[in-house]
C-alpha cells in the first residue's frame, strides 16, 4: 500500500491549494512516528477507539520504512490495557 504526505496552504480549508506532495518512504515514516509520539489518549470512548485505530495505522506506516510488518516490530493496540 502506498502512503504519502500532502501539504496544503490557504486561508480556509476550502481555499487551500496543494503546495507539496511526497511519497518518500523515509519522510512518510518519520511523520507517522512523530504523530504516534504526539498522539494523546482521548477520555471519551468513541474518540478513544478512533485514536486507537489511527495509532495502529500510523505504526504500520512507520514500520514500512524498514520493511517491518506488524509481526512484532510495531505493537498493536489490541495488546494495550484500558484504565
């Protein structure tokens, strides 16, 4: 599966224009890793589940730079405990 980053700039989302696009594996993985580190756990159950899926996807994308799969290199959110 291909992952890519797109950078848009504009006064509003509707007015935004594409200024950069990259499918560079290292760049995409670096951004994905950073997003996982910065992601905060939501308190509300629905938001928490959405965030959980998002983190799992970002971990898989980050693992692609080294050819890793979710076979052990990227922890999966089903192993986390809830408090």
